[in-house]
C-alpha cells in the first residue's frame, strides 16, 4: 500500500493472513521520505533528509503536543522547502525510543488536517476515527466479503455508507453492524443508510478515502484549513 494511511485493522489483517510483519513508512510528494518504523514499531524521523516540527496557531510547540506537521527539506538543493505545511497532523514523542536510535519519533500521525467530521452534538473530530473504528468491525463479516467501505456525512445526523461487497448474503446484518459503528462514534441519533455497490472508485490521485462530507455539509473551519494539502 502506498500513499494511504495504514490503520490498525489493516495491519492486523495483513499480518494474520500473510504471516509477516507490516512495516510502515511516511512521506509526501513535496519533501520525500519523512519517517519509517524501527524494529520496535516506532516511526523515526529520517533526520538526515528532513526536519519535522509541530505547529499550532502559527508557532512551533514542544515535543509531546499535537498539531500541524511542518517539514523542512535538508537534501533538496534544487527546490528547498522551509517550514512547509504539508497538511497532516501529528505529535512528536518527548521520549527516545527503546531501540536506541537517536532520531526523533513521530508518536502520532493523522491524515489531512482539513478532514473533519461532525458528531451529533456538534463536536468536530478527524475522519481517521472511522478508520480506527473499523478495527472492531472488520472481523464480523466473512473474510473477503467486504472490500471497501466509504462513509459520507450529509448533515450532522445523516450518513450514507457505500459498501463494496462481492459475497454479502446477509445485508440486514451488515447494515446493522455499520449503523452501530457510526452511532458509537458520532452519536446514538445518527441516521445511517447502507448501500451495497459493485465498486467504489478511488480518487483521481489513486488514493482511497474511507470518509468524506457531501458538498452541502457545512462544518466549522479547521484551524489548519489554509495548510497546503498532500498531492
């Protein structure tokens, strides 16, 4: 998998069925490789290639605090980028990794900063919570029954969910499981409509997103809304 965030449910499924450890790396088009996992599973910043800082409200914050990932290239002499807001959110660990490597650790990574969804009570949360919530759901259908799931929030309490499924025989059970997942995450009053489709297309970039909002969905602006998004 390249160009997409690896969620815990994906990692566990791959490792369980292929019998091999999943190694995650992080980077972007603008600055290239940024971080990669060590033997203990920590995401170390590739400090020879890039300097990573975490910003909030336009200022750098100490290690351990969450905010916007800002990158400075160290090896690109043809097109240097200094403190480039790449559109992602994360947190640097204040503590060194037990593996002994001296490079800083990216302790938490989320996707695009502007990918915010709204709970029924109006609270804004990052859409990656759905990818994490799938960790508890993915083992319920038979293996291979569900290939992709796309969650779309059309208003604060209404969700349209597309499921790419080839072997789904119990649609009612599937609908109930997905509704439970959304309500547990965004509020018990959420209305969830599930549709079985033959194929869910990827974005023009080739990436697949598990979540999104309809054009008519209005949320409060993200504090990182002006950041340059990943290509």
